[in-house]
């Protein structure tokens, strides 16, 4: 549809007749207000716009309307019309986003040629833009990130915008939401994608081993240093280092980490020669770092160093539409790994899975699907199969309704549930929760949980 905007009824009639004869759909309006109502509702293929709608001849009204139109329909080419043509006015119109400029009265053949040219060029630009969008989508590596919910797509849209930069990224979200997958996606889609991606679980590194793990050591640097060791920062040179559970890092180690991030240099234990490193830093935590800064348990300068860009991952209960896709993905993967026939799920079973609270998020869903699939041995899984394997439904009444609990309360309940399930076997509990044993013990101390 071609939109004609002109306060002169004779002009509107003349242009409508000319365009309809050329087999174009036409809509003609007399005022900027009417024009904006149309533009808000539909996207015109082209707009023919007068530049004056009152007794003034400055063209300011047309320029203002043009700017408004381009906000809502930047893809629609605009040809300006005026009986008071001037070079200055033409320049103002082109600077404001007009495609072309004609003066009244016009030559019909010349006008039609300009219209055809504008439409042809715009169609080519649209095609190029669509191809580039498809190419970017095809090239974007989601790194096994499953889902199509708006909450997840918003996260992926943010990643697409920031991955090409070198900005530090802080990924926040509850345990089990897939923060490591997001970190991998940031790395793989960045210019560093072919370089190392080094993962460090800071919750599993003790204060005494921090420097050796992160910066490396020379043989003989301390009693047990029987050989040289390359640190994580050196391994990540030219690539990305992923600092998981950064909220678990104690203050003394935070100081050492901050120095490296600020100066991009470090010293290997037993070697005083500074070494330069070129890395991108991606961090993750399920802790509230802002609150920790206020509580003086996390350094403010380190906080601002690591979170130039913050990406918050929604909990699984906030993206329930993705649960069927995740269930299908985990089931297919498990069947492939174990050489099993593909399994199906009854609608009732899927509804049951979509309704669970999932304090452990995606990790909990994955474990439930895999455990049920392997134990049942059936081709089609129903509600009872999942209920039989969903221990939390019968083990703790407090887990039946998690919606009103804080994140810390949910985490404490999840630890208690796992301890009961695995008979206080800390190795199995840590594995089920997806944390290291040292990180688990720190949480036990934090929540005053005794074994």
C-alpha cells in the first residue's frame, strides 16, 4: 500500500487516480494526525508526503511528521512533496530520512519512475536485511540452549548484541538455570570463539590454593610444588575465562583477582616476573552481589569490574512453556547415549512436569526425566512414572509449595532434601546439587545444617 499525505483534496485525488491506474493500492489522508494513525496500524510500502499543512511554507511540519513516521516505520521509503522547493529544504528532508524529494507540479512519468525506483531499492534492501538476519541466526551458536519462551529469547537477544564486544559479563540466576551454557554461548559467538574457554569453579578452590590454581606456580615454589604448573589465567590467554560461583570467593582472594582484571597481568608463584594476559571475563553467581557489597562481603570495585553487562537467567518456573522442549531434548539425548528406543510422554505427564516448582531448575528437570526414563523402561511415560521418581513430592511438605520462599530458603530446603535422599553421603549430595564438596560444606555452614 502507498500512503498519500496531503491537505489538498485535488492532490490526493490526482495521485490516487495515477497510482491506482498503475495497479498500486492507495490510501490518502489529509493531516499528520490521520497519517500517524495509519502508520501505527500498517506498514506502507511507500509514503508520498506533503511538507506543509498550514499557511506556513517553511516545511517544518513535514520534517516533524517525517521524523515521527521514521520512528514507527523506518523501513518505509518517503518521498517528500512541496510547491516551495528549495535546496535547503531538500537537504533537511534527506537528513531526516527521506528517500527522495519532488516539487509541485510534477511530471507524472518522472514521478512514477521515482516511485518504482524507491520500491525496487527498498525491496532489495529488505531482502538483504532478511538474508543477513537469517545468516546471523544460522551462525549463532546456542550451545545446546533449549527453549523458545520470551524470557529466554530476551536473554539470547542480549547475548547476540554483546558477544562481539570485549565487555565483561556477569550472569546471574538461581542454581541449575544454565549459566554455564550462557557463558559458553557468549564465548563461542565472540571473536575469541576459536580460542580457549577456561572454566573455573571458584566455590571449589580453597583460599590456600587460589594463587596456584589461578596464576600457576614454579617447581619448588612451596612444599608440594614438585613441578611447574600453568594457571587458569595463562591457559585462557587470548580467550575467555569463566569464573563460576564468584560470590563464594573470600575477600582476600577477591583482592588478588581484582588486580589481575585491572592490570591484565599476574605473577606465577615462585617467579616475580609479571606476565601479560589477554582475556575476556565472564562471571556467574546465584548470590545477590549488590547485597553482598552492602554487607561488605564482596568488594565494590570488583563488582563493577565484572558486571559491565549483566545477563539474568530466568528460573524454570518463569519459562514453563520451555519445559516440553527440554523434556524432549533430555529424553532423546539419554536414549541416544544408552542405545534406547525413543520414548513418548502422555499429555497428562507433560502437564504434570509443567506444574512442578523446580527449586533445582533445569538441572532438577533433567535428573527427573533421565531417572524416570531409565527406571521405568517403558516406551510411553505417564504421570505415575514421574511421580514415582519425583522424591520431593513426598519427602518434604515444605517443598510442595516453593513459590513463597526466598532463594536462600529454597536452596536450604533443596540441600536438606538431597541429604535425606542420599543418606548424608556428601559426595552424592554435591553431585546431585551440581556443586563441589567444598562449596557444599560452605553452604552447610551458611545455613547451619549439621550432618
